[in-house]
C-alpha cells in the first residue's frame, strides 16, 4: 500500500489533481491535495451515507466491474476518476482522482454547489475564488489523465493479474452481448408483431406461446390453415427473418436466461427450450452466439 501512496502522491503533484483513497466501506484512508480539493470544504461531502459518498461508492463498484478507470460526473458537475483497488481477487478499496474542472462544465458547477449545500452569503465569494484557482482541463484531456492515473496506480501494485482477469471477463461479456445483438431482431420479452398481416400476427403469437414445444413451419401453417410456402414467404417479408430463425431466436434467448439464472443441466435446458437433445442445442447456441453454453454460463453466472 505504501507504493500506491507514493505513486498517487506523484500523480497529484504533477497534475494538480487531488487523490483520495477510500476503503471497501467508503471510509477515507488518506488524501493528497486536500488543500486544493473544493469538495472537502462542504458538509455534503463529509456525510457518510450522503449523496456524495453514495455517488463515490457506486462509481467504485462500476470501476471494479470494469477493471479499469471509470470517469464520471459527481453531483456538483465535477469530473472524477474512480480506480478500484483489486488485490488477491478482492476489492480492497478505491482511489478517486478529482475533482477535475472541465471548462465546458464550469458555468453550471457554482449553481450546483449552491443548491447542494447550505451556504452563507459570505461563502459565495470563497467558492468562486476556489473555482477560479482550479486548473481547467479540456474534455479530450480527461481520457489521457485517466490513462495516466491507471498507469501510476498499477505501477504501485504490480505484479497483479487481477485487473487483467477482470478486464478479460468484461471483454468476453461485451463479445457475448454483441453476438446476441447481431443475431436478434427483438428479445423474447419484446416479441410482438405490429404489422398489417393477421396471419403473421397469429404466427408470432403461436411461436411466443409454444416455442418450447416441437413446433415447425408446417405445423404452424396447418394451425393457421394456410400454405407453408406462402407463410414462409410472408413471414420473411413482414419480419425480416425466416420463421425458423424466429423460433430459434426465442429458444436461444430463453436458454440464455436459464443458463445465467439457474444451475439446471444443459440437457434439461435443451428440453425446456424445445431442442431435441443437448448436442443439437449446443450446436445451435454456438452458431448463434459464437460461444458454447458452458462458456456463456461461466461468464454470466
């Protein structure tokens, strides 16, 4: 922890941006640059469980999930950078760099400070002077500052593979989400048809209600007393996808819910989602998402 303090001090000295270290519960452990930290002059910042502290804790959790710096706006409108301390796979605390005054946001900050705090008339001039003395940064500079902050802190805790693991997990989750977005038309909760065709509306209703069963194009056509070829052509024309793919979409979406929310076996999930067996389920799942059901569960459960 001493090396982290040294690198944080160096960052604060070079950039003129205060750095505060909080433990996992949100208690302040140490701080550099408190003399130029406008926040510390106000009661709302000091209140444990107050608006400011809740904002910092929430940002800390987000930074821990990302495994990298999280840039956010505080209630007053200052930019701050949260970097979670992950040591031995546990969140040990969080470092906050800021407040950072971004020129484009300056006009609203004074009004925000006044509305959030019970300030006397005499305090107005002090707040204005404090804002005037703060170094201003451009919006495009914030990203570089966040990168510098990350490098400084990581330099104090290396070697540490925890951040690499968290970042890799986040990338895998984004890849999964992107794969599902590319495939889907709408999610199962959103599956409703608002077009003009009565036949397609009824077909969609049947799929939503019976996707777990052994339904098919011919079976749906028979239920609707129409020709399978005509139904297939009209369905693709009205929805943009084939009826078979629409059925698969509903089944895959449901299987994703079961994989992430239950411990049911793959064979049970396959059966509950209308797949004839686990092997076919895994084959379709990987084709749609780019990963196997086991990999999906590992990354989401």
